[in-house]
């Protein structure tokens, strides 16, 4: 059973992020692990985070929806968790998969406001309404509750309305336009590597400035959430564009293209750093789509797509379904991508900017709980 639980935690880990471009909801990890009513089990269980991850995927109607989890430092030593779960929480914190803070206060709400994300909580957050009046807006707080079909997310405030997309706050936009340095040694959130000529060379660990989480504001100053140290502004953050892979009408994965790193999309790109589509392709599509099929590059605010495949690809201007308008892209040929252009690797296999597709098109996304042992997970009422 321990092996099966570890596999579930690994699956959950793949859905955790502190990347502002990818996160789709914010949660207090110390809250969700105590939802014992969902499974009738131990006072605290890290596996319950998987129930929330699955519920968010169904709510967003999208595969592989990442969650931004914040945890108080005390959770790492919480004896209601097993020793293995405590070790996993510490590893997630050290690897930057989750954000750990000395005291939670309103950090979850702060992140949600800065990034324009929903908060996944059962709390009405009334004590923070003076500072965060938007918590009273319908649909901004989503509660995980039991349902006949399994745990589901429902709006905590209002009459069940689905909130429209909320933009990042102006302050969030300003802070996320900069790269920050933490003076604490080995800070995994606000450090990066590079050569001695890089403006980030004095930052001590190898993390990308593109995916830095939003700083915490204390007395108006950007501050490291984990260490409480005042952050130093070390320059402009590289520009990014967020893309989605849509296969047969279903959004399977989002990814970020930045000025610092091009991204290869294909059946199984070499080196494991690209976007792998093989697990979602039909046999015919696998035969056509190369291991590395197209490469996206961002320079000067413009995205260029280059075909690096054997069989070629295409561009549908403005996302047009008209085959007569489709532009063929031959091997090694490049083309600048318009704001609404969609790259077609094969019929029904598309890549475009995430903002083009409001709906993910999938009702029952793949579950992270597939390997959960019945002894560890017994859904109440099922």
C-alpha cells in the first residue's frame, strides 16, 4: 500500500506549480489535508490533495490543471501526517513545487489577487474582507464538497455562479514584470544560475526567473514568503507566452514559451524537456508526428514557429477551419505566428495561445487518484 500511496503523491506532484503563468487555482495545503469527511480516514492525509486536483480539472473542464499550494511551515512537522507524508511536503517545498511560509495569514488570498486565480477553500475568509473585499464576489472562492459523482468544487459565495476570468491585479502585473533576488542562501524561489556576465549571476540556485512566484508584500516592500527577507529587484523578467495543446477538441496541456528558452512540441522530444504528445495521439497521428515536430521561439515580443519534423505541419490563420486557408509549413521552414493563429501538427492536433480556447472540452479529466489503494482512500457515500 505504501508504494501505491507514493505513486499517487507522485501523480499529485506533477500537478503542483508556483509558476504564475500555469497555476489555475490557489489552496491552503494545511486546510485540504484535513477534509476527513471526504474519505472517513485519518485526521490529516496528503492524498486528499489529489481529490481537490481532480475536482479542479473537472471544474475547469481541462486536463493537467496545475494548483498553486501554500502551506504554513508547521505542516512539515505535523504529526497527524505520516512520516513519509511529512518528508514529501518538505521535498515539495525544497523543490519549489509548493510555497511554504512561516505563518499563513492571508498569503493564499494575496497570491490569488495578484494572479487573478480562484481560491480553493471552505472558509468564507470573512476576517480578511477589509483587506480583500473581493472574497465576497460570487465564484471567487470554490469549496470542495462531497457529491454522488465524487468530490466537486462549488462556489462558496453566491448562488452557484461561475465567475468570469479575473485578470491579474495591476500590482501583480508590475511585480511579475521584474526578477527578484532573495539574500537568503539557496532560496529556491528567488534565485537563478548563469554565467558571471548575467545580471542574475549572484543568485545562488538554478531556477528560472520566468517562473518565479509573486513576492509577498510586507509594509509595501516585496518580500520572500519563505525567508521573510526583503527582495532585490535585479531586472526585467523575460517575456512569456502561454500556449495550449488541443487534441480533438480537448486541452491536454499548457506550456510557457519564454525569451530565454524555446520549446519543442512533438510525439516525444529528445532530452525530456519538450512537450510530449504521444500519450494522447491515435496510431495514425503517432506515425505522422515526429519525436520533435515544431519549435516555438519568442523574440522581441513575436513568436516564431519552425517545423523540425519529417512530414511537415501547417498554420491555420486566425484558427480558421477552412482547409483552403491552411498554410503549409515544410521541414525547417519558419513563420511568425499571429495572435490568433493555430499550429496544426496533424488533423485535430493543434497548438495555440491559451487565451484562444475558453473551454477545455473535457468533462472527466484523467484522475491523479488512479493508483490510490482502497485501504487509504474510501470515498464517503460511494
